[in-house]
């Protein structure tokens, strides 16, 4: 399972880099390969789930704390367009404490969701709780690239 420490330390960025090195070297589907299954098992630990705008707003409304910051994968792919992730509860606190996000009100988090509502929204589980609401850039998203390589990981 991914942890808050993985996010605050940058370890998750190393994991993203490693996944993309595998994707970049693959010429075909990874679904029937050992490395593909290992990658799928690692990605599934985040329990990525595609959300509607309403579902994302509901998560924010149920949260105790919110923060907004750059998408984690954008730290790896700095040339990707900017969209900002909403972090919730303990993950929000950790990201703010390490300077990777800024604390916001629920209303500001909802405005952020509405701002990027045309993007695919994926929520990831971190430290046992769905707490990263990401407005993905599919070309450079580990989940969408896993799916593109035959590794079905996004719950719909």
C-alpha cells in the first residue's frame, strides 16, 4: 500500500519513473508477462477509481482537511500541463508540511474540482484511505498507461 511517507518523501515519484521505464520499453501488451503482473500488483495497491465530479465533491465534503498541489506525476514530467490535485485529510496535512501543497477550505477544493471538471478524475488510496483526487493527464498518467498496456487497474 502506498503511504503518506511515500508521497511526502518523493518515493512515489521514483515508482512512477520506474513504471514509465517499463512502459517505454514495452512493445506490446504487458498483460501476460511477469513484469506486467508485478507492475499491475503495485498499481492496484493504490486502488485507483474513476470518479464523477459529484463523487469527487462528496469526498471533499466528507473530509476534515483539504489541500491543493501539483499532480504528483507532474513532478516527474515537468513539461506536462498543470492541473492541481486535491489531497484530503492526513495526506493533505503531510503534503502541506513538506511544501508540496497548500491548505485550502472545502469550498476552494470544490472550486478546483469544478475548474478541472473536463479532465478524467481518479482517486487513489494512500495509507488506507482514498485521499488523492487527481485530474489526470492521460498521456503521462501511470494508471492510464497501465491500462493502455493491457493492465486493467482503474475501477469504474
